[in-house]
């Protein structure tokens, strides 16, 4: 593969997956990591990717957000482990917020409470999946429904959340970095997430390890606002240590 072909392949891979890692590409292509880094640096100079810790993301990612169907096809084994581990942290919580998105949907799937709990969610799929679940009462937020995630947003959802007091929130994000915290591409989504953070006593961030080290357009929370980050075992020990240093417990499922 010529360099120009390799770089085109890297661009397409970044656009498909939302992020590429130097180590993974090095193994997959059978090339030295330094070669991949030079390729990514060249692509960044051309304005085609943006370098992040350990790899790169496509510049289009700031405006791109995949739908639930596409998300459900990615890293499902890892996401199921994360969701199962996250569900164990419900503990004594009686009122729970479950964010919109594929991974939060999996947390809802693993929720089998032995006592009554109330689940608040902006997600129509999550509300539908839980409505007949034993010991679960569902409150779905109202608002404009986004076609990509079937989640409710805008001032209706924010206003409804502002009247609640919740024990625990399971939150997702499109990216997380030490510098910028948790980010998403859409300001309306960020507003709902920010209010959910504000009205919840405990907050747990759930995401697969590919989200770590990249950021999106709008920040809705800082890392130190969470008691725990539940992710998969591909998150390096060094990255887990960075989070520990900021007072965040890390579960690598």
C-alpha cells in the first residue's frame, strides 16, 4: 500500500468509526507506530483529521452524530459488560436517571430491581423497554424528539428535570478528556444532560474506552462531578490512573 493509499484508508476508517488509535492501526497494517503518527500528522496539516491522545478523530465528527442503529453495531460485547457492571451500582437508589443512547439502553436492559424504583429518562426506547418491567415506574421527559436518538430535548425537558430530585444518574457522552470534560455535538442535548447532573445526588459516567481522549462541541460536565467512570478493560492503566488522580473511581469491565 502506497502512502497516499494508506492515508486515504486512515481517513475513511476515522470517518466510519469516529476515531482511530495509533496502536490499533499499527497492528492492523503491520507498520511501525511512528509511520502511523507521521500519516496522521500529515492528515492533520491538510485539515482532514484532528490529533487526539493516542490517535486522531475526523474533523467532521463535530457535526456528525450516528443514530441508534449504527451505534448498536459497534463494540457491543464491551458495551454489554459495561452496562452489566454499571447496573450493580444502583444500590439503594430509589430514583434513577438513565441518559439517552445505546449504552444507557443496555443499562436499562440489565436493570432487574428487587424493590420499587423510579426511572426518569429522555429516551423513548428506554421508556418503552422499561414500562412493563417489574418494580419499575417510568417517567419520560417531554420535549422535541431527536430523530437520531429518539431522545427528548429543549426547554420542556430541561424544565421538567429542574423540578425533580434524583438519587443517581447514569450519563453518557460523545467524548471525554481531562482538559475539556464530557462533551456532545448538540447544545440542546448538553442542556438536558447538565440539568440531569444538577438534580442528581450521585453521577456515574458510562462509555466505552474509545470515547476517552476525544472531545466534541459542547461541554456539559467536568470529570470531577462524577463518582465513577465505568468503561471496558481496553482503557489503559495509565489513563485510569489519570482519572484516579482527579478523585474518580474507575471500573474497567
